[in-house]
């Protein structure tokens, strides 16, 4: 449940290089390949944290009776709950608490309420 959840990021690449006939390509992932997610270029790194490694896979995409090779990668990320607690929940609680200070001002003195 939010803000303690995790999600799977997935990206797929298709080779759609011919109009007719067989596709002259085959995608193979080497069994010894090492893949990782570099969070330096990961834009929401303050909100999400990579968990585990990156899994690469090869599959097929079928369209109009033809088969195209597909390469993909998946990575799992977990939401950084501390980010949401400090940037959303805490300020909301503080401002909600400050709203009750309105009752300390007398309704008959509007200048005191506006200052």
C-alpha cells in the first residue's frame, strides 16, 4: 500500500525492419550477461529505489500473421516512503494543525485576524 509499495519497470524493443518475408534477425541474450540499473540517470531517484537486479529477456511479437523478435528488460523499484512522509504527510499535518489557531482570534477584531 502507498507509500510502501514497489513496481516493476519494463522496457521492450521490437525489430520491425521488413514489410514482407521473414525478419532477417535473431535476438539472443548471452547467459553470462551482467545487467544493472544505474540510478545516476534515473530521474525519480529521490522517490524510488532500485531493488534487485535487471532481468533481460527475449520474446516474440506477433502482428498480422508475422513474428518479430523482441528484446526486453525488467527492473524492480520500491518507493522511498521517507520521501513522502517528509514532503507530503508531515507538511499536511503541520498546516492542518495551524488551521486551528484561527479559533484563537476574536471574530470582532478582523485586523488581528488579518495581521
